[in-house]
C-alpha cells in the first residue's frame, strides 16, 4: 500500500466498515500491512530514542563537551533524522493506522502528532544551531541554557513517541489480537 491510499472494504479488509468508522475484521493482506507499519514505527522510535539518550548524555556533561566528535555528528544529523522519520511516518505509516483503526477514531491524534512533528523539527534545528555555535566556541548561551534546550528537546521527543505508542501502536496491537 502506498502512503495516502485508503484500504477499501471488500478488498484486503473483510467485513466492511462499522458505524463507528472502524473495520469489522482484518484480512490477511491488511494484517500484514499493519504489522509492517508497527515494525516501522518501532524502528523509528528506536532511532529517535537513541538520539535522545545521546542528547541527554551531552546535557549531563555540560559545560564540557565530548572530545570524540560525537556531539558534532549528533548536531549535524538530528534535524535530518527527525525530518526523515517524520516524513516516513506521515507518508507510509500513519495512513495504514488510519485505515486499520478507522479514520474517525484517529483523526485528531494524527493531526496533533503531525503538528508536533513540525514543532519538534523546528526546535531540533534551533537546538542544533546553538550546539554548533558552542562547538565552534561562539557561546552566546551559557551551559545551563544549552542544557535546558537539550532537555526540552529530548523530553518532547520521548513524550511524542510515548503518545504514538499509546494512541496508535497500542490500539493497533489490540486490533490485531482481536482479529
């Protein structure tokens, strides 16, 4: 299934739509689509949470910076990582969840999560810009401010992934278990 396509009853979904917008029974093809979407979500969450651990380690070590260049690599890749992960989620993963769980049931969650993607990306860019300035010795902000920014970023990202697990992955797993 390509992103944005809606699974139709009578094809991969069996049993048709329920009055609440959900699907009454998952067919084998859609079960596979949903399982694959869950795995992609979990992989992306792993990538983001690993970066959060790195950000937290960096914040904990301030005002010193690691000497191995890991902070520079992190600052250079953080914004791109989020944009790549979020683009894949919006293009390939969220449409599958909307189809499997019923678009009405997840519309608000998907809208909120998508809006948070933009906010997190913008904040990551800002934090990484300040971090790059620090690395270059242009310390326009003190260590406490940089630490606060780093913590704000990784706390937001952790909350966001938890919300995706609670609002989308959890219901999807229950949907798969119920048949």
